[in-house]
C-alpha cells in the first residue's frame, strides 16, 4: 500500500536533489519512517519504489538490522553525522557497504536523516549522474545557508534600524547569491559548460566578505593580492560558490577566532588563488580523501563542499591542491588560466531595450544608463523598427515567428549590432542569422550587475574587433 505525505518546500528541494544519485538513498523522519527512497534502493530491496514510502524501518529491513538502523538514526539526530562500513542485508544476500548518515534541518519542519550507501569496494564513478547528484546536493545545501543568513540579516535589521543601509546592502548580496544557485543547477542538468565572461578575481574575492561577515565572528579576513588586475574567462556564479565553500569551511574550522587569508599570485598566464586558515588542520590520513563526495572530517558536515570545488576547478581547466599542518592551519590553492586582459569599459553607446512589460523595459534602461549607455526603451516591435543601436536587448516572449522576422530585418539594417536575450525559461530557437549575433542570454529575474555585464560584453565584441566571434 502506498502512503503519501505532505512535504514542505525546503524538504522537497532536498528530495529533488537526491533523486538522480547513483548510490542507494533513503530519507527517514525522526521516528524512523521512510519519507523517500530512490530507484537504486528499490532495486537493492527488490521492491517497487512506491511501496517503500511511508514504511517504518522494521518493514524495510530484517528485525536485527532494523534495530541497529534505528539506533544509528537516533545517534545521527544527536551528533549530526555517522559514517562506517557495515554489512547490509538484501534479497540476494548481505553485502558490505560504505554508509554515510547525516541529519538535515530545513525550514520549520522536524529534522530528517539522509542515508546514502554503496558497495564498499566499488570505486566512486565519474559518470554524469553521480556528478549531478553531488552538484545538486551542494547547491541545495548552499541555498539553505544563503537563506538562513538572509533571515538573520532581516532580524538584525529590525533590531538595528540605524544600521539599515549596510544591512539592506548585505541582504541584497545574499539574495543575489541565493537566486543564482538554482540557475547553476539547471545549467548543470542540461550539460552546459560554465557561462564564460570576464571575471576580475580580486573583485570577486573582496565581494565574498559581504557573504561571510555574518559567520566570521572574531576571525580577521586579510588580502594579499598580486599587483594589477587579474581577469579570467569563467563563470562568476560557479567560482563564487567554490571560493565560498573553501572560506566557509575555514571559518567553521577556526570556530570564530583566527585569521582567514585570501592570497593571489600571477605567473606565466596563470593565477594562483590561496584560501588559508589558522585552524586545527586536517589529519594526514584524510588529505587524500577530502575531495571525495560524502567524505568529511566534521561531525555535522555533508562531504559535498570540496567535491563541488574540485568539479568547478575542473570545468575551468584548472587544478586544486591542499596543504595542511596539524595545529597550524590549512591552505587550499586553486590554479586557473588567465585571459588576455581586463574587460573593456563601455563608452557612450546606444542600447535598444525591448520588453512587453513597460516597467521592466524602463527599469532595464535605467540600469544601463547608470552604466554609461544611452538607451531606447520600447514595448512594441513596430515602434522600434527605425531605432539604430549597437546592442539590442530583447525579451524572449517577443521572439515568436513574426518577431524573429522583425529581428532579422532589424539586424540587417544594423550590421554591427549584437543581440542579448532575456527570458524566464530557455531561449527560443533562433534563426541562423539571429543566432550569429547572439552574445548572451540572461534569465529573469536578473540583477543590475548581471544585466550590465551581459550588455557590456556584447558591446565589447563589436568595439574590440569589429567582427562577429
């Protein structure tokens, strides 16, 4: 008999992230009743997946093992995490597995326990399903952290209204970071490469302080940067998440007292980015495993953060290493290839903004004008037919067949113009002539920084080369 439960939204995020995992996964509530079981676990138990939901531990496993499983669940709810090798029963006989169990707290609901296990001697595979599961778990974890920090900032704002401007600025940064995490997951699911654009690493590193200040306590944050700008072609969301994971781990290791250092060095077209703490260090026997999914040396860790770091660095054709000394601290080093130079600042150029929502069109125009652009804002294609511009920013909802015909004609009259598309979903299929001019596609809701960066990038291509790249 299949049972159904009402699942709160924050828990649903977790379950959606767990579904693609190649390992066996089960989620129990605090009393040991199964809230979720993935297809791999259903195959392990040789039972339909729908029959597992709602069942108590005693109905999933033989009596002796069920007692041990329930005892482990109570221990995890107290300690936060448990990892061990155990002999787990199955319909085809017992098998030795490596199991990770950890508590997850989300929203206002009761804590749940996530159980993940796989064959002890089976190597950790690198197929896309495993990568997707690891990336999804990391994003869900980081998303909840961002929202938790935002909630704390709102509470602090209520207590310290005199400090409201700084608190509102911090809330804006937290919301921006949280809003971009689901987009990153969507890109990963679709197999997309990092969204390449010029990223000034020193500016990105300094922006982390706003995301970390609520967790830093008495930790001093220091910077030692190589002279001059350091620009690489990369995905700012992915790079921010990787560096934020390293910095957050460092703060948790130091327990609100110590020094967090960000240091850069440039050599031969590469930048070395170091994140160093003065925490207790990592045991030598753990150093070889710290980048494995689900492996952690912390009681309440999930073993996801460093796996994300390794994946992001690999996607950017870089490498990551770690040096740690017990009692002195840990230093992670990311080495990434630099691009040719810093982004070109826009001069006074013209952007044509097209959106059927007048308020969105006007707001986008105001943002671009703050960035040095002249703008022409229209809500109707016919009204914009004779408006020349160097960049056209158009909402995807206007790119129906007649809209694409209009766009092709407009681009033919403006042969040097570049195209940026805004959308609430995927970019519609574009004709070859329109696709040749497409320089960026950005999702709504977008921030002022995201919009300005995309339009600046489109303008730089024309300005720097005069050709379509």
